[in-house]
């Protein structure tokens, strides 16, 4: 599978590992490294942040089965991970698509927006990135109010720079962030969408972009952007929303994938042993990321089902669609056993037997359930709850955790 095919079609999320110099001290402090251990904005600081990122990237929990791509800071791209240039390590060893943050920050606000500062070495940076195995770039602007002239300037600049990036063989992530606290956020989004669509229509068949957009005020507001033939993928920008609010909003916007930054390092510490670190990162990825991914992929389930799902502390593992069934698993203790039994060729009845067999192995003397499942009901087990939803289902109740959910496609 090529990088383009993976980004366009595969499941997963974007990991943002692109903290710049200004945000690095805070990131290091949260990781357990105090400012007394390095000098701000010197090589020693960037050495520390690279060690932090390297530990994430080399962890067995950080892999292409869960992660589509990773956005890197220039300093990270210039360094190596386990003897390989960072971008090549990500793709060759992890099958994670590398992106590069290229903007130089934001200009002073004018007309309710902040365009990007000039990027004088744009062509040189993009050429070097392409040579180093980078797939795409990321650049951010900011929109604070519904000023049509200002928003047009933001989008025009993004696409102008984007076309230069495309000419160097890369795919740009266009990121015109809308301030979530803007009083006229909905109006900002309406103007922004129209400007984006107008600029998308100027691209040729060989010019493709990605979009990173603030989660909108209206459900599926950016569907036209998701469906546009020049858009490879649309990525969600939480923009400061709490985790629960962001999860709920993402579940209401089909076709948009998640991106995570702070969620990737919450609870991680430089002082952890490797076993502690890898377990914590694995738990973070499963709880914060896979749940969102599975919710997004359960597209046939009614929104009234998705809303309660995204508010629950679910652990969900999305598996490939097979014979009209999606299988998602909730249950930290028994996931390994269930995944060990899973095969894309298993029928629904076989899946039910797997659940029963696993429960029987873990519950002395209990009788396994019938191997067939009623498609509109669930059987409660000692170790698991099993639920099979028809596509027209309008409600969902989870009796207990862990839970196995079989989505009827």
C-alpha cells in the first residue's frame, strides 16, 4: 500500500508530534522534565523533546495499525530514530505516513483573522522534505470573526502556498482554524466552506489536498468538502474543545478522521520504565483513539446510538467489515483472547461461539450461550455483554463492561 492509498482509505488517526519551540517547555514539563534540566530554545531543549518523541515513535504501542500519519516539527525531521531519518523510520518501520509542519507562525490579526507569516524558504524546505520521504505538510491560519474579506485572505493564502507544496511532490494539509470561542462561529464556518469549495474547484486533477478543520457547529457541515474529488481526507481540529465535547462532535461528522496531540502524552512520564510506558501509551491509544475511530466507522448506526456511545468510557477496537458485520470490542481484560479468535472469515454464529467459548474458559462451571444471536437483542454473559444491532436500530443500552458489540452492516 502506498502512502497516498493509506491516507485516503485506511482507518486510523493523525498523531500531532509537531510542538514548536514556544510550546516545547510546557510539553516537557507535562512529561516530567523541568526547565532546570535544559536551556530554553537551545540544542539541549530540542534534544529532550526529540528523546520524548523517539520514545513515543519506537514504542510497540505506536504503530500503523492504529495511526495513519504523524505530523513532525522541522527539528524532528532533521534527526534520526534508531539510525534512520525520522520520516523514513516512520514509514519503513511503522507504516505511519510522515507530514511536516512548515508554517512560521501567525501574523498580527487583521480583518478578524491571522494569516500565516511568510515562509521564505518554502520551496527549499519542501524539496528537502520530499527527498527525506515526507508525504505532506501542515500549515495553520486562524479565524476569529466572520469577516468575509479576512476569511477569503486566509483561504487564498493557504491554497497559494498549497500549490507550491504540490509542485514539490507533497500533499498539503490546509488548516484554516476557526476559533471555537468566536461569537459568530457558525457564520465563520459558512464563509469558510464556500471559500474552500471555490478554491478546490481551481485545482487540476493532479492537485490534491487534505483539510484540517475545526469541528463545526452543525452536523456534517463539511460533507461537501469530504466528498470533493480533490480532497484526500478531512481531519478534525478540536481547537480547545474538551475531550468529551470533541468526541461527541466528531461522532456527528461522518467522513472526518481524528487527530490527537495532548492525548498522546497524557499520563506519560520520562521516569516510567519501558513496560510502564508502553502499557500506558497503549491504554491511551485504545481508550482515546480507537473508540473515536470505531464510532466514526459505525456509519449505519443512527445518531441517537452514536451520541451515548461517544460519552461512555468505551474501549473499542474496529475490525475490517466482513460478511456484513463490523465487530467492536469493549473490555480491557479479555480483548487479547477475543482478537486471538477473530478471523475475517468467521460468520456471525461463529463469533457468538467465540464469545461463549471465551466466557466459558474464564467462568468455571457456567454454561456457554447459544451460538446464534438474535439480531435485535443481546445476551448478557458473565464476562461479556453481546449486542447485535440492525441498521435501523435507534437506541442502545450497555448493561456492563466489558462489552462485545456486533454491528449489523
